[in-house]
C-alpha cells in the first residue's frame, strides 16, 4: 500500500475563522499544477481523505478533480491527525488500495515520521509518498517528498 500525505496549499491569513480559510490565488494555481503533475506521474489512489477545513478540502478537490475522483471528508484528517487515524482509515482496505490524506501541519510531518522514522517538514502543498512494508505495525519507507517548487518546475 502506498500512502500519500499532501499538506494543503497556501491559504488566506487569519483574518477569517481558521476553519473557513480559503486557498489564495497562488495556492489554487500551485495545487492545479501539482494535480496535473500527479496525474502525469500515474498517481491515482483508491481513496482521497481530507480534513473538512476549507483550505484542505479545496486542495483535495482540485487533486480529485484532476484524477476524476471524489474526496472523502473525515474529521480524523483534521488537526490531531495521527498514526491511529491512518490505522482507522485504512482498516478494511486491500493491500493494493493506495490512499491519500490531505491535511495540516504539524500532524502531516508527525505522521510521516511515525510511519517511516524520517524527519520531514511538509511545506504547504508538498506531497510525500510512503510505501508500507509492514501494515500490521504501520511501518513504511519514505520513497519521495515533492516540494511545491518542484511541482512548479515539473508542471512548466
């Protein structure tokens, strides 16, 4: 199973409620570019789970639209997303069913670390791929981490 961790793209400042912060024009553009690159790389998970917060949902919907998929909103991917959340959401899925989680910091970096032991920083709009090598213990290997600037170059 491949696990993709996608941090939401750049969002508005805190002048609005945190739950309702929308992506900026830059965040929308970068996500559209990243989604195009993901499709060209053949990334198509069986499920895309997203935090219900607007900025994460918008990020997930742009990616899902490019992949001709739908987004599954789940509070488990909101703040507090954890290894336990991953375990709960992949329970019952087949070993060949890849999943993508779209959420927030610092939990995205913490989950990456928990899954593979790597110390990573998930910048806004970055995507990590972790391949599970032991599903029972939720242990995996970090295969790659794509920063938003890399998506910009690949999508140009």
